[in-house]
């Protein structure tokens, strides 16, 4: 999620076919009214690549089954029950597939995060274009869509065990980790996001560390500016940050390396999101009068970067871009921001990866947890296709090198979390 600095390398521009608005699969719109239009993100479902990913993962039937469930709902209350049930079921199904529970239902490798992404979009498109006979207000539809997003992203499935923060002794350490959807799909619609794969692979798992076992709970977030401005990050994380022992937001960063981002900036750089919307502005948060230009990691970055966690090097990234106090032009600062400066890029750039890091660490600080809760952002390497599969217009949706790269990133992220938990525990002791 570093579009300003990441070189996508061999990825070119994808030709996305079939962007005509689909017909709602549930019921015809009421006489004289038009069904709401699908979003830019949802219209990509009509391309051959998303259809292939859904077919080869066994997720092609998810949206049609959801549409049938909606069609049987005879009230808003019943529709909400359908949304809550089916959204949560999609998340659990995706986690189970990645973690090897149940049949794979297709020849796509089990570690793949993309079936969840495309199946969710199929469900949101059905819900967005649904016209039930009992009538549905714009506010009700928006509430249903929000609930579908929350449940299908694991945000309502964060099950933390008892621990010392609850007054139950030392107990199992509790880790909260977040990932992202695929993005830059108009460059290459085949793209996967390793942070989403990490979230699916680690959800509900236990990591054994020298400081004791650590239970990891995960969720994923959309790559859309509007959702972040509406507070999706804070709503999801606020109930849990006071109860966890460590948190890390995770996203895709630069080619061939991990980065632990030291500093996050309060600036949106304008790169288009998954709905092709741009935003160039100060990160919008509650109580802007007290909003800082910068927030910092409290992850044990020295221990993480010193450890042998896997094949990719791991860096403590201290660079930012700022407008110095009294200045008017951006300046790159390799060693972090100077006093009184205005943010233009955090270590992780100025896209949504920087923003989730900024929001999560600002929330940590506003909850009074800066000195007691280790948390920050980790950028994974860019997930690349294997040699010979570099043309998005003609290439395969997967290959052995692509799978190997994703698995290596997942395993190394797990090791990084383990090191962070152990080092943070040692610091507390």
C-alpha cells in the first residue's frame, strides 16, 4: 500500500473487460424506479479473472446463495439477520480454507486471499442492487451494507482470550493484526494482497514465544478513502486495544523487503482507491483541534529488525516527508520529522496503509496506552508473480512462484509477530 514509492516492477496495465452494470439477481426494482448502481469496485466482478478466481476456489456460488437468502426476507429485520449470518459465514469459510479446514473446493491454492475479496464484492453488489417488495430506505440499505462489510471482514469475530489486562494473571498474550484487500486492480486485476493472506492464515492461531503463547486475532479493511473517513478503523479497534498486549496493522509495501514503519503522518496523498476516488487532505479524524501531525510506533523495532525471521530483510524505516516549520516545500527527512513540521508522507507513504497506522496509533495514544501498548505498522514485500507470468493481460491468475512468495511472506510475518511479542514481554519485565 505504498503507491508513491513502490515500483510495481513487472506489473503493467490490465485491460478490465465487461464493466457493464449487472442485473440484480434477487428481484426486479419497483415500477418506475431504478435499482442503485454497483460501484466501480463491484463492476470489476464482470471480468474473466475474478470469475476464474471464484470458480477455482469454490466461492462462485456465494453471491447467488446470498441473493436467494435476501429474496426470502420479508422485512428489514429478517434481511439484517441474513446479512449478519452470511457475512460472518463468508469470513469463517475463507479462514477455514486458508487454514486447511474442510475441503478446498477448487484447485486454487488454499493460501489465497482473493476468493474472500471477490466473493464479498459479489455479496455487496447483490445487496446494493436489491429491491425488496417491502421497501428499503437508503439509510436501511446503508446499514445493511455496513453490517455486511463488518461481518465478512472478521471485525465482529475478534475473540480475545482472558489475560492479565482483564485481571486474570499473566495468561495468554493477545495480539490484534489487521490486513487489507487487494488494490491497484486496474494495473493488474490478478493481484493478491499478502497482508490479507496473513490475516486469514493467522486468525485464531497461537504462536509459541519465549515469553509464552500468543493468540492472534485478525480483521481486514477496505482500500477506500470514504470508509476510513467514516471511522471504520476506530469503530473496529476501539473496543479491543485496551485488552490486547500488542497490535500491528499490516499492508503490502516495497519489493523484496519488510519495513517496520517508525513514524506515521496525518496526510492523504491522493492516490486513487479501489473505487478510483482520490483524496488529498489532512487525515480526517474526530477532534481535529488536538490532532498531531505525526504518530510513532511502539513496536520493538530494534528486536524485530535484528532477528532472523525469514528470507526477506527487515528494516527499521525512519524516513518521512515533511514541510518544515516556516517552510512551504516538502523535504525528505531520513531520520524522522523535525519539530513543528507538517506531514506529507509517513514512513509508509501517504496512502491508506499510512492512514490505518496513523489512526490505530492515534487511537492508542488517545486511549492513554502509548507507554503500555506496543503497536504500529509492518509493511510486507510486494507479492510478485513468478518469472514468465508478468503480463497481466495474458498471464495466469496463479503460478508456483506466486504461491511460494505469498507463503514465505505469511510465514515471515508470523515470525515477526512472535519476535515482537517476546521482545515486548521482555521490555515489560
